[in-house]
């Protein structure tokens, strides 16, 4: 019998708060190395060194605050659940939606003599809205599911995708800043000059540099990938659908695609929140309905 990777993924539920504690542990090590060990004491030196240290500490705390705000917004925001007894509108049933990923794990097509393209999840025993997929880790259907993220112990979907992107963005900025700040100390480890500090503070600085460098490089790759997905108005799952479908109905142009994730109000683009006006006039932010190209022919998809 073939090994089912999705059943193995259910073990990820057991990680729970361990991953959150791991993230906070990395933040703690970094904070100790940057603020407590290196730049905090420089505030007492006076002169330009003190001013430079103040600027560094203020920028570090700002990025850290935005990082943690975005992170916990992803963790505690439900990605979007299908409402009880939800059914597609009559016009949606007529248009239908082809889903190449329909299977026992992601949900299948419910046999229906009146409409062969109505999406239905066999595991949840309910209809699936457009762009909705079943998560084997969470054990439910998630609106506009992108993926299940171990680091946030949650699914990334319609209602928290923006927060996830901001978490990647601020993590990249913060880890890059820390890498640049601690790089002279890291280089000093391999020089013959005497380095001030105790063995424990030196080890913490070394560890913080390595961790932040590794995260900066890895997060940069994820950030670039998700920016390209947003530009095409797709998710990680839907990227595979596009390979089998020459036309993609939800690609409305880069700016409109961006607004479907971040909203129209520019004041809210860089914070993990939406304006009341955007939530009122943009139903796609709720994850149940999405505009498509007006000249799109569903039979070609």
C-alpha cells in the first residue's frame, strides 16, 4: 500500500505551541545579542556612538514589533471556514469551476445530474466555495487555502494571507538588519584581535548571527515566491492548477490582484489589519466570492 503523506501530516498537530515557543526563543536570543550585549551598553558611551546605537535600537524595536504583530495575527486569525449549510449561488453553479486538485484529500466533485462541476468535499460532506481546499492537518476546508504553515501552527488562507505576507516581509527586514549589525562581531571571531565580552555573550552573538543569516536567506526565497503568486492572483495550491489550465480566471492585473490581498486603502497595506471600508466593499476579502475576467469562458478552464 502506498504511503499517504497527508496522514503523516496530521502529526504536525502535535507540535502546537512548541513552534511558537521556538520562534519566541529565537527572538529572545537575537534581542539579547543585539540590545543587551552589543548596542544597549553603547548608549552610555556618549557622542556619535551613543546616537548611532539609539537609532539602531529604535529601528530594531520597530521592526520587531511589526514582526510579532504580524506573526500573532497569523497565529490567532482563523484563515476562513465554510459557513454551515453554505451553497453556491445559482449563477456560480451554472459557471462552475474546474478543480484539477480534487481528490480524496482535497475534496472531490459531487455527482450531480444538474451540474457536474459543483465542488463538493467528501471529507467535510459539504459544498466548497471557489478556491477553497481541504486541509488534512486541520481536518476541515479552508477558504482560499494557500498552505498549512508549521511555524504559525495554522493554515494560511483567505483571512490571514495578508498577515502571513507581512510576517515574511518584516522577518526578512529584521533578520537582514540583525545580520548586518552583527557581521563585524562575527568577522572578529576569526581575527586575531581581542574581542570584549564573556564567553557566553560571545557565543550568543555568534548564534544570533548564524540564525538570522539563515532565516534572512530562506525567508527571502519564500517572500519572492509569494510576491509572484500575489502578482498572478494565485495561491501555492493553485499554482499547480495553472499548470494544467492555460487560462486563469482570477488574474485581473497586478494592481487589482494585489488589492485583493492587501485591500484598496493604502494606509493599511503595511499593517496586519483591514479598513472597515475595504471589508464592506470587497467581498473577496471574506473568502467566499472572487471576481473573474469579464471575458472569461468557463468552458475553457
